[in-house]
């Protein structure tokens, strides 16, 4: 019986097939020289993540990432550079799991909306780097935030901005 259950229920080891590619965004703002990041909760488990999703036909990965930021986090902004990296995770469906690979882009937030498509399904929270370290549990995701912060603060300094970026 146990062997039958193991065969029917996918395990992490069975996630070695081709990954589904998605685009995600690390929404940020710089306030008084400190970068802060906008996290959202996942709809299914409530864990803290960043907006991500599949791209529509004809949509570039940065456009997809920006759309996901509007839909999931209720923010608009500009993707400020190339992908800072990728992380892999699993997307759980009833009785099966799919491997996803997400390209993550930094997005400088210019507007936070009061109403957005997934407002009733998610929470959002601005976090410092140290707080994000505690809240993000997806393997590899926090390392991408650290990489993004280097890019964000360097761009902020280069612009000579003394205000929110």
C-alpha cells in the first residue's frame, strides 16, 4: 500500500523534468538611502514571496514581471535592469507537482495602488533586507534579493538621488 502511494504522489526527486519558465519581480523603493522590498503572500499557503507568473504570448519577460507586480502586489513601476538571477521551486497542483524556474527582475515602484486584481487574495508588506531574510523561505530567493540590492544601491548612488528612487 505504501509503495502504491509513493508512486502516485510525486516527490521532490521526481521534479527533474523540464521546468516551466516564469518571470518574477523584486519590487523595491529606496528611502533615505535604504532599499526596501515589497513582499506578497502566496494564495495557497500564505508564505511570503515576490510576484511571479507565466508570460502571455508576445509578452517579454520584463513586461510579464511588471504585469505580475500590478496583479499580485498592486504596484506599478519600471524594471530597472536585466534579470538578477533565477530560482527553482515547485508549483503544487492536486496530486502533482511541477518544477518552475523563475527569472527575477528588479522593479522600482513608482505607484502603489489601493485596488488591484488580487487584493482580496494576498497581503503585501514592505520589508528591509534583514526582515526579508527572515520572511522569505523559498530556497535561493533571498540570495537574489541580495544580488538585486547591490544593483539597486549602485544605481541609486550613480543617479545622485537623495530621495526615493
